[in-house]
């Protein structure tokens, strides 16, 4: 944020002239928006004298780590990510970035997504920090369907409706199993 874009491009080209085979661009403060990230990386790439891989490093200060990583990927950069988003000030969660690239953008990452759940749990055990149960992709409760249609059917005398789990992918794809949890609300 303190250096103008032409200066950044000049420095990048200097490093390439000195033999750099890749570049690391960072939003160390974690203040860029996904649109700004894409704009920045597209302009840096357009200004390079030689096409080299660009890696992008951004923190999750505003809960946008995964969005920033995806913006970087769509600009042709290699986003950095960590398992469960674990880092100082947070980071893009590997499991979220991988599944988004694979299923939303059609990018084959080469990562065995069936092992994401186990990898996430292993990281939890190693560092002693559990994910919230509603965490995207690897959370325990991401696979609980809404029961409202079933309740409405039962109240209308139509019987409890068979529901499918409302996720955008088969849960088994990421090593999870569908589960049904009955909940109730007390209305006051």
C-alpha cells in the first residue's frame, strides 16, 4: 500500500533480471479487497518483462482470506493457503481454496480432496485448536439439513418428508458422512 504500482513492477523486473524464477507478492496488512487483489496481480503480470510464477500471500484480517486467495488464482497467481487457515491473523484455509477451485472454477488442483477432513482433524490434534462446528468444508455441522420442510409437512398431516442434505457437493467427496441432527426451537 505504500509503494506505487509502477515501482513494484520495476522492482519485480529487476529481480527477474537478477535471476529470480518466481515472485512473491504480499498483502501483509491484509487490507486488499478481492477486486483490488485481482487488479494488482493482473497489472503486475502485464508489466513483467518475463512470465514467471507469482505467489500471493494475504492474511484473513477481515475474514476474506479465501476470497483473496481465489482472486489471486483467477489472476493467474499461486495463492498461499494453510490447513484450517491457521496462521498469525489467519490465512486462506487450504480446504476452502481447494474445494472452491475444484468445484466452482473447474481447476484440478491435484489434491486428494477425500483426505481434507482427516488432514483438518490431524491439524486440530497437533496444534490443540478445534475448528468451529460450522466451518466450511470440514466442520462437523456443515452437513446438517434444514428440517423446516419436514416439520411443515408433518404439521399439515402429510407426514415427515424425506430430505436430502443441502450441500453443493456430495459430502463423501471430502471424507464426511451425512448425518441427521434433530433440533427444536422454543418460541416465546
